[in-house]
């Protein structure tokens, strides 16, 4: 995010510098137009000077035609006018030459300064963009390395998870087999339990029968004891009777 903001800031600065360059070019265009206007004025002045020169020649011809009237005068009027016109032309040309020289010097200086400024800014921008590019390349390399590390880690984890999955599937299969075996064992155990229940029921029935038989035996024993008591009494009575008979 910071690099993007930095790029946006650099782009904004570049646009500002381009705007400044455009302004310098506009000023240069205005000065060029001003120079062209000065040149046009110079051409007009030269045309006016040529017109004055031609006019001076016409005046010289006219003065030569009327020279007989003014032969007694000492001042050469045509020469004075010619000298004044030539001096004015020379002064005008010198002034225009000075103005054009100053304008050219100013334009050259502005162009040199603008060129140096643009070259310096271009070099600075180039260096900044190179630094930014190197930073982005370094960041990209670091990101690629991190992604490669993440990919390797994920691949290793995938292998580990796959092995764990296979182990879990094998464990589940073994557990199912054991469950089936235990189910079979439970079936046999249930059958054994059913047999044991039957045996218990039979034992209970036998116990009840044995209890009844013991009760019957006890009853017979009591009856036998009673019978033996009766028999003993009978024998005693019989012995008494026999003894009485002998007496």
C-alpha cells in the first residue's frame, strides 16, 4: 500500500513538473511571438526607412531642380536630411539589434535553465523510479520466497494429512473388522447366555423338585419315626402282655 501511495505521489509530482515545463514552453512561445512581433516592427521600420530614403531622393531631385534659387545659401539642406535619416536608421537598427540580442540571451538563458532543471528533475525521477523499482523487485522476491515457503509447508502438511487420513482409514477399517468380530463374539456370547439361562432354569426346576423331594423325605422320616414309636410302644405292650401271661 505504501509503495502504491509513493507511486501515486511520484506520478503527481511528475504531472506538476510537466505542468511547469508546459508553462515554460508557453512562456518561450510567448517570447518567440514577442520576438516575431519585434522583427515585424523592425521590418516596418526598415520599410519606413526605405520609404524615407526614397522620399529623400525625390526631395534631392526637387531641390536640385530648384537649386538655382538657393545657390546663395551656405547650408546644404539635402545633406542634413540625409544625415539625419541615416543616423535615425542606424540608431534604430542598433536599438533593435540590442533588443533582439537581449531577448535572444534571455531566451537562451531560460532555455538553458529550463533544460538543466528538466534534466535534473528527470534524473531525480529516474533515480527515484529505479529505487522504487528495486524496492518493489526486492519486495516481490521476498513475497515470492514467502509464498514458496508457504507452498512447501502446505505441501508437507498435505502429505502429512494424507498419511494421517490413510492411517485413520486403516484404523477405521480395522475397527470395523474388530467390531464385526466382536459382533460375532457377542452373538456366540448371547447364544451361550441363552444356554446358561436355560441351564439356570433347569437347575431352578431341579432345585424346586429336589426341595419337594426333600420335603417328602422329611415327611416320610417323620412318619417313619411315628411308626417306629408306635411299633416300639406296641412291642412294649406286647412284652408286658407276654410277661403277664407267664406270671
